[in-house]
């Protein structure tokens, strides 16, 4: 469980707060670094339990579900977040079988762009 942020280069823009959900891995660290470098404030949640806890205590503009999270856990958390935090945009890096997600970040390179499009 760890929260980090980066606000470089955002003097004229407000900082979007992103909840990045997934177990620690090199791929998740790359996503975190990419999003921080794009000016997002990132909070890491290692699993869906921490994601729910953080969402209860902090405000997030969006949640990004790493593709390493099993699909049934992604869907379970997405259903909960849709009810409790309807303003939060949900992005899946994996499949969306039930239409619960606002977007898919199909590649790491496009993830920041997808988030900007959703949040602008």
C-alpha cells in the first residue's frame, strides 16, 4: 500500500487524481511512471480491497484497473464503484464484458491520452 504523486508542469491545469489498481509488478510501475510523467497524481492500490479503502477516504477523478487483476475482481470492483462513486471514470486495461468501464487503455502508450480524453 503506497501513495505517490507528481505535479510537475501543471501550473495552468488542475491535477487529476488517479487510482491505479493492481498488484506490484514491473508493468504496473511503468504505468505509474508514464502517468506521473504525464502530470497525473497517482495513488497505487495493490488489490481491490485497498482500492475500495482508498476510494472511501480520498477523491479520485478516475480509476485504472491493471490487466493483471482477474476479470471477475475487476467487474466486482467496477460495480461497487459505479454505485458508490458515480462521478469516477473507470478505465480497464483488460476486457469489459459488461459495459461498466468508460474506456479501455489497450496500450500503455495510450493510457494517458485515454485518461485526458475522459477527464477534459
